[in-house]
C-alpha cells in the first residue's frame, strides 16, 4: 500500500515547526527590541531603514521575526514601492535560505526516517509540497517550516522558487499596502493578515494552472 504521508515524516515536520516556534519563545522579545532600536537610530535615513528591515525579514527563517509586522512597517516607513521591493526581496531570500537548509539536511533526514518513508515523503512533496509552499506563505511558523521541508523533500528548485515568489509577492503586497495607506486603523494588521490568506488561497485554488508539470516529473 502506498504511503501518502508517513508517520515519521509527519513527526519530522512537527519537529521542524517546533524548532521555529522555539526561536520565537526564546528570542522573540530580544529581536523586537533590537529592531526598534535600529530603526530609531536610522531616523529618516531611508537607505538605512531599508537595510535594517531587509536584514530582519531575510533572517526570518533563522530568527523569531514577525514578518507580517515587519512587512507592514516596510510600507509605513518606506512607502508602497520601496517597501514592497524590500519586503518581497527579503522574504524571498528567507524562503530560499530555508529551502537550502532543508536540502542540506535531507540526507540526515533520510537516515532518521528511513529510505522507504523518505521516498514516500519525496513523492508527497512533489505532488503537494509546491502548493503548500504557496498556501502557507502568510501563516506564522508554518511558512518557515514549509520552506525547510520543501528542501528536505527535495522539491525541484524551479518549482519551489515559483511558488515562493508568487506567495511572497501576494503577501508582501497586502502588508505593504496596509502599512502605507491604512496604518492608522487599529485593526489594520489583522485585516492585512486575513487579506494575505485570501490572496494565497486564490493561488492555491488555481494551483493546477500554476504548476502544470508536476505530474509529468513524478512519472
């Protein structure tokens, strides 16, 4: 009987997600304080502000960075155009780093869960992993974990890059627009989060058109 998603692979995903969550619990406040201090020192220097926000967002895969808030701040402090460029570029860099970490650890993961379960995991990731990358872009913790797991499951680079780019563009656009034009509203951040989920959900709904060659690659 073909394994759809083996138990040991699922437990590995839970472990990866837990590791991401642990960084938030252990160092979240320290990262927030450092970011606020760096932005205060930058003042009105847009180049330094852009550099600080890019560095913070790009390190999201390793450090406990609230990417939704940071991307909204991009729009607030840098405006819609530069804010989007910084947010999208940094989130894409973070996703690429997560994928690279996963690929580096894929051999160790195979030894941990076994060759049979690894083969089942790779089949699942090639079938559903790219769509999960897209749909989970606005979801805290799972966005980072899915990027790492895409590498562990050895999703083709081009496929992973496409989904990360589409999802990050949608999420960054929504957050930056809210930051640039609706920051004064008390519930703006929550509205941005919900809108980002809706946009990514639309991409997920049209996934066959976005990822037409996955089945052929699995043959």
